[in-house]
């Protein structure tokens, strides 16, 4: 067994070492001139200030939850919960610090050539991927070594979920309120460029990219990652009699194989010369996936000699994730017809832009649902419900490099903003904007990947709940079960409504503040005076934190209330209803939002009238609607469908 423990802990230790070496590489990169460093420092300060305020609220919640778990369940689950919250917060914080220190370095690198800028931004994103995955594997392995019971480790998943719901919703509220406020006053009312230094909200907008899409996305996928592993381990316990104890630790070891594959994929991609920068990112993902296929084959057959069916289930999950990513790219990239049709519709005004974008998002739900359904059916036929859970681990196995391509986006976006604000010239700005455009596509792929993995993870968690609750079937003739399904289907819409309203209310505060500064600061519009960036950051921080509390509490309390009021059958219905409804709604919001964003950028590139045209103004309004869709409400549903399942598993013994 000592060899088994070595296989558990070796990959995360390598992950920590490689992330430190990449950090040393990034630390040596030039930061640019004094103006660039000043802007980057302001972004770092704002991001840290936001996280510190979130942590004040989060600490209270974590301590209260720890005491309740300790008193009503047991000390082991409470300890696991605390460790999960700590590791999730730490991973997000470290990743965000690296991202906010790499934005000016990316802009400076773009002065040399676009590939240098890409390498810096991609490397900073890869650190985020490495720390998320390494902390996840290390935490699960450590708790299994201590307790030998995967059901105890669900507390670790709950801790990760608690951080994710507050960081993802809070970060999403912040980033989109800043973005919406900056666009409405800057682009629409005053007709000034994006990232114009005269706009008081531009620093807050750049801060928001990091707290939402780095710290928030990292916490979101950390949660998916660990819960997929834990659920598969728990289901593996049921198969020990037919196989061996190796089947319980198999998901952790496969995650480790995925981590090593991602490191090799990243390193190889750095030495491949490509014609387009986007190909470097794609090569990294494809190489990592190929190595994962090879590595998982040998590992599975070594641990379980008759486990070929488990290998096939793992690879189906991996392929499923790649296909969903491509589908998201097809519907959101301006290289393809769906997004171009949204841009074309903008010629008739904002209404047609929004109608076309909504239709695109709804239509885009079909393929991911079919793909995930096929994956579930195939893996169940091949290796039972354990195989379905294992496919979720397979989908997330190369998370380190997949998350890197996603976290690359905010760094590139910040670099484009710094190039604009520091007046680095048209050539550098165009290179930085090209890197930013690639980031929009990778972000859409990342969101599709996060949604698909959330669905498979939630399914495994629901099966674990049914096992823990001793419910062999959910009787659809029972009105209690149907009531649970309806309430579960309602939850994603209600949480999305709270998130959308929160962005609207917070954005209105931003609009008021930006208008006030342009009105009261003499010479601001003419560029003869500086805006008060700090005041704008403080305004958004206070407003977004106030709005994030309700969605977080509703998500946590709902399964507890339904479970105790209506019973475990209704709670099972709640989990199924929320999964079906949340999966569809999250895909629709992510793809509509991504299409609106890239349609706007397609017009800004000189199509259909270009910047400052009426078509562009219509597209900006569509993008403004899409911002909270894709970056606040949609991502919160990934966490919702997993978090309520984990809470259900933890409280089932009390029902």
C-alpha cells in the first residue's frame, strides 16, 4: 500500500514544484515602464482589497458551518470541511496574485512579439491550474490516508463549495457590474474607447476580470474536481468485494496522471512553433489529452488487471469534455456563422441583436445535452454507475491545462487595457487585443467545460445521495417527489434572478459614480484631470458584497429546508430537478453571453460599420445584457447543482 500512497502524493508535489519554477520564470520578466507598473499595481491592490472583504464574510460562514458540522455530524467531517475551504481559498488567492502581477509583463512582452506576450499570459494561467489541481489531489489523498472513508471526505467538497459559491457569485457580481457600468457611461453615453484612462471604472473593470475569472473560476473548478474524485471513490467502496481496494484510490491516481500529462503538455507546447497564437493553447490541451489516454491505460490495467471497461469510461469522459469545448467555441467564436449572425442582426438595432443572441443560446443547449446523455448511457452500459462517475474524473483529468487556457484570458484582457491606458502605441495595442480576442474564445470553451463537468459530477453525487439515503427508486407517482423536482427546477432560475438583479443594482451604483466624476471633476473628459479610481473600486466592492449574500445563503439553505420539511424523497427530486434545469440554463447563458461579446468585437474589427457606428452601439447593449449571463448567473449554476448535492449527502443521516 506504501506504493499506492506514493502514487497519490507524488503528482501534487511535482505540481507544486513546477508551479514555483514557472513563478520564478515570470518574476524575471520585465514589467514595463513606470506608467504600466502604476496601472498594474492599482489592479493588484483592488483585487486584493476585494478578496480581503470577501474573506471577512467567508470566515464567519465557515466558522458557523464548522461548529454545526462538529455538533450535529462529527469532528472528522468538520475538519475535512475546514481543510476544503482553506485549500480552495488558498488556491484562488495564489492564482489571482500571479495573474495580477503578470498583466503588465504580458503587455511588455507583446512589444517584442505576440508569442512572447502569449507565453507569459499562458504561463501565469498554468500556475493557477497547477495549484488548483495540486491542492485538490493533495487534500483528498491526505484525508483518505487519515480516515480511510470517502464519505468523510465529502466535508472537503462542502468546504470547497462554500468558498466557490461566494467567490464565484461575488466575483461575478463585481466584474460584470464594473464592466456594465464602464460600458454604459463610457462607450454608449460619452462615446469614448474601451479601457480609456478617463473612465473611472476601467481599473475596477480590470480588477473584476481577475476576481471573477481567475479566483472565482478557480474555486468553481476546484470544487468540481474534488467532488468528482470523492463521489467516484465513494461509489468504488461498493465494488471492493469484486475488485480490490485499488478501485477506491483509482480516481485519485487518475487525477495525478492527468496532472503529469498537463505539465508535459504545457512544456511541449512551449517549444512548438505555430502560425497562430491560439494554436499554442490548443496544442497544449491536445497533447495533454493524448498523454492522459496513454497514461491512464497503463495505470488502470496495472491497478485493476481486468479494468479495460474502466479505461474506456475514463476516455469517454475526456472526449466528452473536448467535444463540449468545441461546441462552445463554435457557438461563441466570431470565426463561425452563429456569432456572425448576431453581429449582422445588430444592424437592425439592439432588439434584434438580443433576440438573435437568446435564440442562439437556446439552440446551443442541444448538442451538449445529447453528448453528456450519450456519455452517461455508454459508460453505464460499459461499467455501471461507477463508470459514469469515472467519466467525470476523465473529463476533469487535464484540468490543470484546461484551466490555464481559461485563466489566460483575464491576463490578456488586462494587458490590452494596460496597453490602451499606458499609450503604448497602435502596434502593441493591436497585439494585446489579439491576445485578448483569443482569451474570449478560451473563456467560452472553459465555461462549456465547467458546465459539462458539473453535470457529470452532480450525477455522481446524486447517485451517492441515493446510496446514502437507502433510496433504491424515486417514485414519480409520489407527489412529494414531483414537488421536489419542481422546486429543484425552480432553484436555478431563482438563483439566476438574484444574480442578475445583483448585477443590475451594483451596476447602477457604478453608473452613478462614473457620471458623478465626469460631472464634478473639471477637465476629466478632456483628459486634463485624473479620475478617482480608488473611489470607484470601493463603491463596487461594497455593493457587490452586499448582493452576493442572498444567492449564497439560498443555495446552502434550500436542500436543508426541503429535506427536513418534505423528507429524503423530496430532496432526491430536488437534486434531479436542479440538475436538469441548471444544466440547460447554464449552457444557454454562457453561449448567449459569449456570442454577444464576440459579436461586438467582430464589429469593432471593422465589420458592419466598425466602431462608433449605430451597429456597434447596438452590439454594446447586447454585450451588456450578456455580461451577467455568462460571467455571473451562468457560472453560479455550476456550483448550485453540485453544492446542494453535497449538502444532501451530509445531512441524509439526520433525516
